C-alpha cells in the first residue's frame, strides 16, 4: 500500500509541482487552487493505464 501512495505522490510532483514552482512566488493560495483543479482533472478525466482507459 505504501508503494502506491509514494507513486501517487511522485506523479503529483512530476506532472504538476515541477511545472508550477514559479506559481509559488505568487502565493500558496493560488498554487493550492491550481493543484486542486489538477487533482480533480487527474481523478476524473485523465486516462489511467491500470484501468485500461483509452485516450479520447
């Protein structure tokens, strides 16, 4: 179970945080708002290979 959590955290780091570090300069609130939007997209729209979802 721990490995799955670590992989999820790595995905967040690589796919969002690394690309939005400059946004932290504008304030943590703005960064968190963008992160929540990304997490909602990740959980609802993004195709997941393990679920055998296809890219539309």
